[in-house]
């Protein structure tokens, strides 16, 4: 084998190895999903047939849950009494889902005020700190929990700036400043539905729409209806 | 005295191949136009979509003889210019042929230029379902129902300025009514694609992109974003509806009632928006 042929062979082998490594990296990245957390049956605790999903939204996920991005805004879900960093939720098909969101973040505001109206809940309302409402001031929106394919749009008002005892990192405690939002919606057919926040709440990114807004596991995820 | 070997005379390949191609084209082109043409995308959901079907039929009608020329020549060459087994002959020297070269250049140029002229004429009729920018050159005559398409990460919403600027999460249009869509975006570049209506227009921030469409049958049509716009681009889809005028009136009245709570918070209707907030933007 000539020297040139050996060089070409070496380059070819090198390119193949690098290509395979890149392929493994991309495949690993594309298939890494947060764990799915199932909603809890509420038959025994709330007196109605359905399931309970308990979430919290935080201004910073903190080093405990996300060492690489501790300052990213995020959702968390309650799983068997512990707050879990996941945005993939499992709920039963054709049933009522009761959701409670403990909202610890300040307001950012909606780019489209239209999304400040509650849509898709039972009764067309949500309760914010115990008060039933049909819409919020768009400028006071901190996040949304929206499942467009199910027609579900829930605006979440922010914690006032002047509130004392603000939560710094997740998991936040109910003793810290927060808003409590509850609502109930009915799931439809089985399937995987994406949900997302429509508020540009990613601090430090262009128009607030990068980072945690573009990464599965923070401000968006899936609702697995099974 | 050596025996002379006379090779059998070569047939006139040019004439023979030309005849084969002509017959094949005369048979295949009408079949393609009449059989494949009617099932060409995107269907006949609107005047513009029907125009696309016509355009695609013209294209495949013109492409068929060209495709046959290439394929048939390939087959002809394989059959008739095959080197005999065991022979190791040099191919004959290739010389240029001014007539063939000139014919090829003239015919292909005419084909391309005529298609360009045809496309320009079609665009000037009504925009052919594509965005014409804020001041489109082609504007259909008569009343046009204005509807705004607002792209945002990651869904489209719609405003109806002649109905108090009500905003809705779904697109519903009356049948047989020319519609003037004003396509814009609140954040990044999206592309509004109503497939069965033959409409595709970029949704650019701070830009009004006008496109005309006249739905011609009752239907459910697909709406998708056709511009890679972020993590949920693939989920940025919905279904719109074309309904009878009376059903449209009832639907829009219901939307006005349903979205009354948020109406006061919407900005005044405008062909484009520069929304705040970007408080957390870097």
C-alpha cells in the first residue's frame, strides 16, 4: 500500500469514527427525556372522580435540580410528596384532571394579551388565591400552562415585586411568597400533547424566548394522556 | 487477396430515436395531463389552490416529453450502442453537432422562458396564494374580508378587524368569499401554510405580508408553520374550517361573546405589532 493510500485510509477511518461519535451524541441528546410523572387519583382526597396534578413554577431551578443551568426558570411536579424536575405528565384519557400550581415567580407579561384569557377549563375559570377569574392582566402574567391541542390556556399571574420572603431557588416552600392557581379540565382521547409557557420568561435570552423556553424539561413538556 | 468485411449499414439512429420519442410523447403527455393532472396537489379547496393544480399540470405536461427524451435515450443507447461481448473496441470519436446543440439550447431556453412568463402572469392575477408583502402588486377586485394571521412561538392566532378586532385561536372562513390575509409575527420568523387552500406566506415580525385566498368549498383544512421556528415548530399546527356565510356569522358572534373578557386588553388592530414585554430579554 502506498503512502498516499495509507494517508487516505487513515483520514477515511478518522472521518467515520468522528461521524459515529457525533451520531451517538445527537441520538443521545434527541432521545433524552425527563421522566414522566403520573397524576395522582383524587377519589379519596377531593371527593370527585379524577386525578390531581400538582405543579410549581420557580424563577430559578437551582443547582440541586439542574447543576448546568441553575438560574433557568422552570416547572416542577409533585411526585409522591417530593418535588421532581420533570415536565412530562401522565393523565388518564376522558377524565377530569384537577391541577394546582404554586407560582413563585414574578411577572414578565405576555407578548400576546389574547393569551391572558382562561380557555378550556371546566366552567371557563381558574381560581387565583381562592378567587375565580376568567382572565388576568396580561402585564402581570408570569407564565402560562397551555396545551394548544386541547384548547387549554391557563395564564399564571406573578408574585408582586414588593412581596416579602421571595423564593430564590427550587424547591420553593408554601411559606414563601407565591400565588396558588387551581383549575380542572377534561382530557380527551389518548395521545401525547405538548404543553408550553407562552410568556417570554427566559432571562438573558433574545426576547426572553431562548434557553429554558426552547429546552424540554423547563418551560414546556408533554401531557401523556393514557 | 484478403476478403473484405462489410459491416451491416448503420440505421439512421437520429430519425429512428426521434420517431420513438415523438410517438411516446404524443401518447404519454395527454395521459399524464388528463390522469395525473386532476390529482395534483394541493387540490381544489380555493381558487388559488385550483390555480396551483393547473400550474402543476402545465409543469408535468411540459416535463413529460423532456423526461421521455432522457429516459428513452438512455434505454436506446443501452440496447443499440452496447459493445459486443468479447470486443474491445474504442468508441468512435465524438464531434460536436451545431444543429443539435443549437436546437437543444433554443428549445430548453424557450421552455424555461415560457414557464417564467406563465408563472409571472399567474402571480399577477391574484398573487397565487403567496405573500405579496405590505403592498401587493396583484390585488383582486371586489370586497375582500380582512383577517389577520399572527404567528408566535408556537401557535397561530387570528384577528377579524371588521368584527371589532376579535382574536381567536382557530381560523374559520366563509365559503366563496375573497379573503385578504394579513400575516405577521410577534417574535421570530414563521410561515403560515394553509395547505388545502394553496396559501403559504412568511410571517415576519413587524411586517405585514398580504395574501389573497377565495375558498370555494366547505372543508376542514390544515394549517402548519412552514418555517423552522424553535423546539415546538413541529407542533405548530391546527385545523381551520370553511363554512357557509350564515355559519360564519354565528361563529364570529360566538367568538366575540366568548373572548369579551380579554378584548379590552388587546392592542388596537394594526397590520403589525411591536409587542412588549421583552423585560427578561438579553
